[in-house]
């Protein structure tokens, strides 16, 4: 997959995480989101409640997701995740808890499939014949 296709896949993945409403209350959690506390515990190495760019990268999480959540602050919080609807299937084992491994695996699957919704119907377009 070339860089442009991979970028499009990541942008498509992130589009599924965009909040449905900019007016979500601080205590509101998007319905159906798996618990993100295991990710926070694994990524937030200094336990300040803020997952920095270096902490996020150190955990191997997709930077495209960090960039969407951080909103120019330079960090991501658990609340950033909780108020945004998570894409279906991100909780790989369905136990209600998201792990770093599941997050990474989901990103790989989405990238391989061309983003949310998978590859285009009928497969990729045919290659032009050599003339």
C-alpha cells in the first residue's frame, strides 16, 4: 500500500472517531465505547493524566489518532477518547476493555482494508493494460 493510500485509510479511520456533537458534557461517555483505562494506564508513563506525543509513540499507537485527539494541546486524555464514538470492532476480544494491542491491531486491519468499510465493492479497480 502506498503512502497516499495509507494516509487515506488513516483519515477514514479517524473520521469514525469524530464526535457526533461538539456539546458533549464532560461526564458523558459515548454509548458502546469499550473502557479505555487499560490504554491510559499503559501509555501514560508518568501518570499525569495526559498521554504525550512521546508516550503515544512509545506505545506504538497510530499517530494519526493522536493528531486527531490532541487538538493542538500536545497531549491526549482518556476523556478525549470517552466522548468520541469508537468504531465498531475496535475491542477485538469483545470484553469491554480496549488494550494497546487491540488498538494497534485494529489500526492495522483498517489500513489493510482501505479504511472503515473495507475495500471498494468488487475489489480494487482493474489495472490498465499495457499498450
